[in-house]
C-alpha cells in the first residue's frame, strides 16, 4: 500500500504546478517553491495563472492543506525527501538548452542539505545534465553519500496535462542507485499499483486499477534521451505529414485520405498525422533544437532534425501564400483571425505559429482583428493593440466586415461556427483554414471560397461537381 511522502517541487510553471497538484491528488504532501513572490502570492490566493483543465479545482482542494507555496527553498529542502526541479530551460541563441536556472537551483539546494535527498530532474534537459547537477552539488561541499540525482521526464500535453500526469502512457525513472529508484517507485505507487483509480472523484482517464501505468526504470542518461527523442519524433511526424500535405496539394490529392491510409498501419498509428500550419509551444521547437545541438556536440550527424525545423518554418510561409492567393494583394486588407495560442485548450503562445502568422500579416500591411478563447491577454503583451491590430470579444466581432477569415488554432468552438451567419458577416465569404476543421463540400454548400491544408481549394467559380472533394471515411467534419 502506498503512503504519503514529503515532496518539494521547484518551479510553478506548467510542469511544476501540474506536478505539485497531481502529487497532492495522489496523496503526498507537497511544497511548491518559486522565487517570484507575486506568483507565489497569486497561487496562495487560488489563481492558477495558466489555463489548464482540472487545475483550478485541484488548487482549490489542496492549497494550504496538502500543497503550500513558498519562496523558501531552504525550508523545502530540509523538510522533503525528494526535490523535483521543474524550472525553465529556454533555448539559447545557439540552440542549446539554457541550464542556468537548473544550476542555480542545484547550488541553492546543496547549501541546505543536512540529510539524504533525491534531487529529481523534471525539467526537460539534455543528456549528461544529471552529472552536472551532481558535480554542482559536490562542489558546494555535499558528500556524495548524502544525495542522488534522478531523471524523471514529463510527457504532458498542455490542455490535458493533469489527466496526462495521472494517466500516463509510461512513467520513466532514470536512476543509477537502488535507493533513489525505490523512493521514486514509492512516490508513483498510487498510480502504478492502481490505488489512485479506486478513489471516488479520481480524475478520469485511460488508466485503471486493472490497467495501471507501467514504470520504466532506466539509467539517468537513457531517461534524459528518452524525453528529447520522444518530442523530436513527434515533431518529425508532424513535419512529415505537413510535407506530404504539400505533395497532395501539388498532385490535387486529399491529405486526410492519405493520413488515414498511413495511420491505419498499426506500426505508425493515426496520432500526430494532422496537417496544419506547423508545430509550436514550449516543447517541440526548443527540444528539437536542443537535441540536434547535443548530437552535434557529440559528433553525431542528426541533420534529419534540421529538415524537421525547415519544414516547420516553411509551413507558415506556405499558409501566408494561401492568404495572398485568395486576396491577391494584402496591403489594406482586413483579416479576421481565430486563434492565437499554439494549439487549442491552452493560453500558451510560446512559439505559436498563429502569432508568427499574425506578425507576417501585419508586416504585409494587413489589419487584423483576432479572437482566442484564452490567449488574448498573453498575446496582447507580445502584439499590442493598435490601429492595425485589434482584439475582439467574440467570433462575430472578429469576422464583422472582414475580407477573409483565417482559422489558426484548433479550438473546438472554431469547428462549430454558424456558417450561414458567418457568410453574412464577412465582407467576402472566404475562409482559409490552417487546421482543416471543416469539410470542403459543406463550405461550398454554404457559399464559401474555402482553402485548407493538403486538400483542393473550393471556390464558388466552379460548379458543385467540379468543386466536390472526397472526404475521408470517418473524418470529423
């Protein structure tokens, strides 16, 4: 039977806050540490600061009971058995991961170790980071017998991070000592032994008492590589289907039919085979660049990753070309933009292809009226409101008298637009869909010129039969 363990989580961003709340949900006592006093005060007051499903109710349930927030890392180090480092590892100009925050935290932890501790890498870090953390702690005078360093990478998707944490495909623990591995096994026992899923009110997901998640024990180096390799492979899959979509457009084929045909192969699977305007967010761009950089430093030719990045950049440029081909000239055009976050169900705009495209459109002399259900406050900090850039309070306001409507983020509500009303609201019935949310035939029947990714363009200058595009069986349109 699992038991409560004292855990410190350093960092209260997407990974740290989700980890802290989920450890509490699993029955552990958690101290969440952040050096930003305003952030700590907001969390103490019940503000999650990020848009993430299930997080507000978990914060309300556990703050000041199983979870407390503080700026005092010394106290957390003294009280806790395991200290998870979940601070940012942003991309440097060279493409490397900037590990200065990780180093600073490791140094601070070292100054307050008085009994055996397990320091856990939860941030996404390159291989050999565990050895550097160990060196930093030893250089600060801590005996090697007083601590171990473990790699425990996260595999969370923004928008579903809480469910992903509690219902993982796998839990990876990279540990080079049996003592450290045993502590991590105990921490995750509520999941791996299935006890959590017996609880009334347990967050629903794919795991259960009869099908708990597996715990994979590896070396620390293998665990570090697993994280980068996983994200790089998913980015590769996205870029691959985007490259295929470009071929489909050139050949007048339908990428959705092609993706379905590929995805039905059990060796490949259907996930991450949705074409669009490119990947973004806080993980894929940074992790692909960092993985490529690590390979270069070790003399390994991983130029495949450079091609992945090249395709991703090119996909945004191709979409801009679609807008230009629909409107001829862009200067002076008024465009409605739906979506600013890098994907639906999050307010995260980091490396968002939607933000990049808005910047390209503004540079072309367009005026943009944008709407996003959650990300507008963050977007306005990067793209301040102006005569050219406005933010709408709803979809109708964004579309009013626009020369065209652009769908840039796959929010569920953007797939459920009132098409008759939209046609009447736009100046011209032109929709350029970067997420393939609609059936082209339905858009034609509602009087739209409709452009998407990897599928033939539908225009009102063609007859119904000329414009008919076969859709994939079972596709959600």
